[in-house]
């Protein structure tokens, strides 16, 4: 069972993996920022750092660890979508030719 099963971000991420489209990528990004708004993302990343530094900490409960795994999966989907959009944006850009000089 995947931690994101039953959530729309999971289906969007699967769609993005199978058949990359900007619409799926936008939905993953939209879901991420809907769920982790404001300082929430930074706080979760901080807890991940604390866990990495304080291995076997009794202060961190199974719920905290589960929430961190959930956050990690959301980040993976976000990074995947962001990478796709960045590549798509780069491929869609045309290099501008320098303007022609008028002959006298």
C-alpha cells in the first residue's frame, strides 16, 4: 500500500509517470501547495532534519514519522512535476534571433 493511496495527488503522479502532460504536473503542484501551505513545508523539512540528526529520539512518535513519510511522498510528486514542467518550458522556448541590421 502506498502512503498516498486514495488521494488525488497519487493519481496525478501516476498519470504524469505514464503519460507526461502539463495538466497532470500542474495538478500535482496544485495539490502539494494546497496541502502544505505557508510554513508547513519548512516545518516538515525541519522535522526531517531533526530526525536525521537525532536518531532513535523518543520525542518523535510513530505519527510524526508517518507524517514525515507522507510529506516525503508529496515532495517526490512535486519534484517530478516540477522537473517535467521545467523541461517542457525549456524545450518550448525558441531562441530569439538578433534583429537584422538595415542596409544603407
